[in-house]
């Protein structure tokens, strides 16, 4: 599952070792008393940014597909969607 | 039907497209079914690198209006969250939705005299569409992605598991649709994909307090399919449990073609969506004054209107239901009554003549027409003709009646002569009637109407009956 | 006669408006410089000669018509995470090879509208993750002052381009220090605005709550001018402020006399801070004091936890931001996959480098069910505390001064085996990102012959304060960002 980053068998050890070092450093956060502290929702005071419901021109099919690795009849093509059984 | 030993427990998750011109987080036009693929898209809803979402104000209003109409609590703060998973119809690899601070909670929808509890109503964005090469998903060699629908606003309305039958679930969905249309939040046409119903269904022994294992149904595209899918699934679960098996908690798709539900293996494993607050969207502070304004601007809700039509105007429940369900008809009714038309007869005309055509006369014209017929100035048949013409031309019934010379014939002397002629011309019918077959009167009346279309039916039939003895 | 290469916007603007040199000639001079040195510096990933010629042509027309602004005709280099329509933009990654955005980001569009001329796309750490530009999916960039050393990162290419005289201005992005740190290591000016000051529309997102676009320049004036031109509300970015761009320049030319400059003791004791760097900063503080500033002791007690908080929040947000790279709509795609899951897996394995995959893993873990509270939520709370530290400190001072980087430029390859050692490069800069503060790095001499940068941090929306201190220092010290000879 891991974010579909393509972990191959040998990789796990390599990453595990490095990540464990980083995680050990990160664990020092547990020393900090944050019981009464709110999480930072937004670092700068901004609220209520709403957009008027006005349509604006989009890209059009040709430009939308211009970067597509594989396109068929105006749609993006993907290989079969089968989950591992 | 579930056997009496089992109780059916249903909750509904309904996704509705609010009526907006542009998408939820970008300015792309919402477009229509049948538009060429990927023709209503921009870099934002395509999930290209570097893009950012901005919230559509009208979508927020529609969601708040819906929530208010459902009697929900509106919080002071609400925010959006990212629901993370990778799938080809989800361009960003996450869906912007609402998790723990939704736009509303704890409402209810009145259904047949009791309340179905609404857990929450929130806003999110829709995914794109996948078309699979080949017939069935699990056999498709490849698939095609159309992102026209990606990013379109979606309201999610979640009920508690308060529904107890397929009938109730269907009625709930229909009532929800009526409500949404009445307040103008959405057209909510299932066939256009503007409303999608996903029931979750479980069964349990009557009297049990515990809930059974539930399945969620998807791919239901009409009220009829909703009803059938639930019946099927209840039957299926019953069979599973009665044969000693256990129901698997899963998502199942409804197949209209095969009239059955089938397991969607792709959703079998529990996915961790790793929700976290959407950093690109500052939270919304919902101003109570704005909420009040929206609340005050709500039109009368269908259930309230229905109750009033029955209690104040004395309409039958059936007539009231039909009229209250359609805002235009309801407005027409009220206006006509205000203009002096008798309530029950007006309702009759609306239900019998106006609603089927879908074409509405003006309230004054309808009122005038109903009064004419009611007072006996013209016959009902004549009234129908007048209605059609009035709707088409907008002219007043009094004008049309005068022009056509529709004057109901109520003069007894004239009618007496005609009645005598009818009796003379129809000896068999007369004999039948006298022999006890009262229905024979219909044939005589039909003949009378042929000879004198403007005959006042009441007077004419009275005279006929006298002649028949 | 003013050199065409190595001069400031002000100097060049004079020449352009007096028609002593054309925009085309100015462009050409820089293209020649690129040709001369970039084989060794490798600041650029790709050049944009056609676009530049077109823009220079338009600039010349504007100059002829007397319709020119201060930025008209000035050559600029753009970091590979900033989208410009039709220009291959890859975020320093193979996974976006060949991608040409169909739109131009707001900040860049504003600069082009004001007549700037785009030289090309500069190298960076992949998806802006790194402090040395060694994580680029293409090749490393070399520090113009010492070619065997790193330029810093992630905006190493942009910093090097200005340091080597290849560009007058370049654009970078700063999430944990990625403008300020390379500016320090390359001996140029680099500025990160307050979070929300400059629109992020068009910036390929790394960590959405931390990222900002900012300029590299050879003078504080140049940085200020460029920043003011980019800044201001953008309806396409819901996190962008309403504040007008030009207020970064208000009263900025003033003196530093009477200003209180906070010296945070924790920043002088961070792990790995080199004595030579400390000494250079000490000298800089003396210059400021001599110019009339009052130095005040302040404390940022949660400094020690900044790295940990940053390395949860940034990877968490990036793990989500990078989920869109699946090979379906753009970028690299692995052919020949049996199904979509395999395609995603192969594409992302081949397309993403080690550091990126490491951070995605870390971020996914930090957000996962069961760990969210202990990691992501906890980090966001510590973030509140860190911001609180700054709020407290700014009650006692107008701006905070310190070293930008604990070390001078280190040799290429010397930190790549130990990720944590690389992360430590940012300990003095990432606090500014967590708290959303504006910050600038200005050259303040050398240590062991390599550039050292002085960092000035100001309260939110206080760019003008940071600029004022920086400019006063620049004037008082007499130090100007020289063009590296690239011997």
C-alpha cells in the first residue's frame, strides 16, 4: 500500500534504516507538552476566500491532452483496473 | 420480501449536484452529459502541477440552504480536508472533502409522519468518469478517463440508519429530491446523474439491539432501481444468514441489466484515507447573520405546505401530496384560491388537467375558469377546451367563453324537450334502466350530450330521471 | 561604463532607458556569460532562447515608446518548479520529463507583464526537497565560488546563476530555507516573503503550508523591487493575502539607527555551527551596532524541536501533493504494465529519486491512522509553540538576526549518505517557514574563503523591516555581491 512508491524487496531495509534515524529524531517532539496547545490551522490569518460562480474558459480537449502519455479518442488511457485479489 | 423474523435496517448516503454554473474549486463550466470527453476541464481540475483550489460561493450557499431546510445545526467554523487515495478518476490523488468539521450536522427529514434523522450534510468535489473497454470492469483490458465531471460540486447527505424498508428508502429519496427542488438547491434528476443514492443495508432479528453487518450499494440510477436493489439485497442477505453464513461487509454494485447486486472486490480492503486539513483552503467562518438571512429566504418546505393544504384548504392527502411536491403547482393553487376559486375544485383541476400537461395557466385565469364550471355557467368539457386555449393564448376564460358561445344550457323547458327526444330514441336503454340496470343512464346521458353539448348535466340528468320514473 | 554582466537592476535600467543598450543586447550578454561558465557551474537545466528573444523584442518596443518600468528588459532565470506556459518544467525530476504546463503561474506572469526576459530554467533538488541541489534528477549544480562544492538547495541553480553573473535576478522557492540557504552559500541576496505575500499559483507544490516564491539578486534593492512586483492578492490562491505588493517597500530605505535587533541565543548554539560562520556573524553584528542598531538578547526556546516538526509537516503535505504524479495525464509513464496498480508503482519508482521516496514514506506514515495524533497533529501543535516563540521575541525587538546557514558550502557528496546531516542545514531557516515570517539572507563576508550569509527575520508582513536592516547592513559593510569568477 505504502503510497504506491514501488517498494521492491531489497528496498525495505535500506529505507527502514534511514527512516529509523529520522524517526528517532522526530520522536523528541514527545518531550514537548502540547496538551493545551491548538494545532496551527493556517499560519497566516486568512479566512473565507470564496469565488463567484462565474464560468471561465478552460483548456479545451486538445490542450488538456497535450501532455498525456496515452490518449484514445479524447480520453486518457490507463491499463486495466484490477486490484490484487 | 424479508421474512417476518428479520428487521431491515437502512441508512442512505445521497450525493447531489447543487445547481452551479462552474465547478467546486475552479471556473470550468459544469457542462452536460454527452459533452465530448475532457472538454470542460482546466489545469486545476486536471490536477496539474502547481494549481490551487478556490471555493465556489454558490455551492456553499446551496449546501447551507439544504442543511437549513433539513433543520441541521450549522457550526461557526467549517473546513475542508483531503481524502487521500490514488485512482485514475481522481486527478490529484486526493479528493477535497469534509471530514471532522462539516458544514452541518443533526437534522431530520419528515417522512410519513415520522422523522428520519440526518447525520450530516457536507460539500466535496466529484471524481471523473471511467469507461472500461469490454463489458465488465474486472475483465477490462484498458480503461478511459474523462475528467469533465472531476471537480464538479457535490453535496453529501448522510442519514442515520432509520429506514426500515425498500419503500421507505425510496420515499426518503423522493422526498429529498422534492425538498432540493423546492429550495432551488439542485435539480436532483437521478437520470441526469445529479443525484446518486447509496443505501447501506443490514438485517437483524426483530428485537435485537445490535446491528447486522451492512453492505453498501452503488450504481443505482433511478428510484425504481433503488427499490429493486434494496429488495434484492435484503433477500440475498436473508438467504446468506438463514443458510448459516455471514454477510461480508463490502460495497456491491447494482446491475440493471442483470437485476442483481454483485461484489465490487476492488473496495474490499479498508483503505486508510489519511485525512488532514486542506492547507490550500483557509477555514470558513460562517457568519450567523448570513445563516439567518439564508434561513429566512427559504421557501415553504414541502412537508409544511402539504400539511397546510390539508388542514387549511381541506384537500385530500393525495391531492395535497401531488401539489405540494411541485413548487409551481403549489404556488398556482394558492394564488388561484386567493383570487376567489374554491379550494377543492381548484385542486381537482390542477391535479386532473393542469399537471398532466405541464402547462400552467395564470392564477387569475384558472380561478375564473374553476368558478365558471363550479357555478354551472359552462360544462366541465367546455371548461377543458377553455383551459387549453387560455394556456396557449393567455386570454381570459370569460373572453373565450363568449367567443365560442359556450353558455351552459340550463333552461328546463329546452332541456325537457331534448330529454324527451332521448327517451324516445333509446328504448332499449330505457327498458334496461327501468329493469334495474342503473348504468343504462350513462348511455342516455351520452346521447343527450351529443344532441346538446352545452346541456347542464345536473339539470339534464334530473329531468331524464323524472321521465324514466 | 557599467558592465552588462554583474550590474544591478538600477544600473542596467538607466542604460536601457537611455537607449545606450537594448534589451536584446543585454540578453545576449547574459547568454554569452551562460555559454562561458555554465558548462562548469551547471546552474541551468534548459534555456529558453526563443521566449527570451520574443520578450526582449517586446521590452525594446516598450523602451522605445517610453513605456518602460524598472524591470523592463531585465533578464531573469526561473527555478524548475515554477510553471511557465509552453516551457518544459520538471521540478528537477525525471517523472515530469517533457511536461509543458498549459499556463503560467501568477508571480511569473506579473514579472513578464512588467517586461522581464526569461533566460531559462534553473536546476534544483527534486521537488524542492534538499539543501544542496544534489537531489536533482538530472545533475548537481556547482558552487560558482568553489566548483567542487554545493551551491546549497533546493534553489541551488537559481542562486548559482546570479552568483556567476548568468542572470541579474532569479526566482527560487523557500519551504525550509531553500532560498535563504543557497543565497548564503553562494554569496548573493535571497529573500523569502511572508507566507501568503506572493501567490503560489504555478508553484509545483512541495509543502503547501510552507512554500513561498522569492527572488535571488545581487543587491537588496534588486530583491525588494522584484518581490514588490510579484506580490499581492491573487484570486487563484485562496491563501494569498489582500495586502498590496508595494507595501514591502514602505519606508524601507530608512536607517537602522534606533532599531532593536534580536540575537537569539539558541541560533548561535545549533548543532554543527562552524566557528568561522559564528565569527563572520559576530563581525556583521558589530557593523550593525556601529550603524546605530541596538542588539538585544532574545530566546527561541523551542528551536531544538523545529527540525522534527518540519520533517513531519513537510513530508506529510508532500506525500499528498505528489500523489498526482501517476503517469495518467502528464509526465513519465511506464509502458507495459499489466494493471493500473503496477503502472503507478513502476512509474513512481523509476520517476522519483531516493529523497523524494523517503519523504513520501515518512509523510504517509505521519498521516496514517493511528499515528496522525502522535505525528502530524503533534507537529502542528509544536508549530504553534514555535510561532509563539517568535511572537514573544518580537515584543523585545524589531527584527531577528543570525547566521543563515550553520556552515559554509560543503563538498559535493559529503552529506548524501546521511539524510539527517543534510536536514541540519536548515535548522536556522526552517523556523521562519513554520512561523510564516519574511526572511532575507545578505552576504556578510567569508569563512575559509567561502561566502557566509546574514539572516534577518521580521514579523509577519514585516518585509520592509527586514529589507531595511539588510540594506543598512549592505551599505554600512560596503560588501557587495561580486560576480564569481568561476576560474
